């Protein structure tokens, strides 16, 4: 039944004339509508969790994989709150023991990424928006919005965003920080979303490609890929759950 419902939802994305007013929204209507839809989804979904397969790859200058770490994680979200729990760690296909897993946890940094920050009302003054047009993206008729950040701030994102024309859910985004962190020369990210649970559009995949430079001659290249399972939504998780100093993270 879930597959049938998903197929119908995806079919609606492609059905001619199914979007509001034959795709005649202006850029302000798309920006406002996308923000409202994201806010509505987060409010209705509430607290949620999703299992992730996370691959962290060390690359050489030709883009070939020199080392691959695979993590099984559980992500928890509740509005602006975020928590990750590491469950399993493999190195180049070999499952590692608990001691090695703990070492990786100690070295890891929190990584909650919100690609839609340009569309939040409090951030819009920092952006110049443009709309190249209506395009097919991931099988959906979508409004394409470009967000260019005018602020030099590594906490703000900029890039290209595609919102399906029926309800203005985010379908796909290609984005990067408005300012790159120290020692990083490239940090390009993309995220795909789909109606995966009860019709809510939620992330199904994430990809990052990056490169950096230490001192003058030492360069490094890396890639992160994440695949997400079907989420559990509307969980009863208190705020304190996200603030605990747990050893699993």
C-alpha cells in the first residue's frame, strides 16, 4: 500500500496542469509558499528518527577512493533540535569493534544541515533570489529558485533549489556554505527528498564532495554519501532527550 500511495504522489508531480494555476506563481509566492510548507511539515511530523547508512571516503586527486568508512547511525530531529547515535562502524568493508567505533565517535563533529535556511524570513535580507523557470526535477514539475548569499557567513547556505509545483515541497537542492570554513576549498552538497512517509516529503539521500589544503603543499579530498531509511514520525521525545550528554554520539 505504501508503494501504491507513493506512486500516486509521484504521478501527481507529472500530471499536466495539476499544479496551482498552471505553474504561474511568481518568485515571492514560491519563496513564501516553500517556507510555509516546510514549517507545516515540521510541525505535523513532530519528533522523528531515521536510520542512515553513512559513507565517508578519502579520495586521491583523481577522485579514486583510498579509504572508505561506513557508519550505521540513527538520526533524531525535533524542529531545530538534532541528535545522532552511532550504531556500527566498518573500515574498507571490515566491521570494526566497539573500541574502534568509540574512537570514531570521539573524533566526529555534529552535522545537522538545513539547506532551506535561505528561505527563512529572518535570513532573506542576506540573499538575492532568482527563478530560472519551471523544470522537471527528479520526475516532478518544479519551480527552480537560485539563492545567492550576499553575507560572508559560513553558517548560511546558498545554491539551487527545486520545489514541486503542487504544494512547494523541496524536491532537490544543490548548495554550499556562503563562506567556506578554514582550510576548506570546496564543500558542495546535494539533498534529495521524496514523499516517503504518510505523504510527507523527507530526505532520502545526501551527498557531499569536498577538498581542502593544509599548509602549502598538502591537499586532501573527501566525499560523504548518506542513504536514509523510512523514518518514524510523530515520536514522543522530550527536549531533554536531545540535550543529554550521551556516550553513543
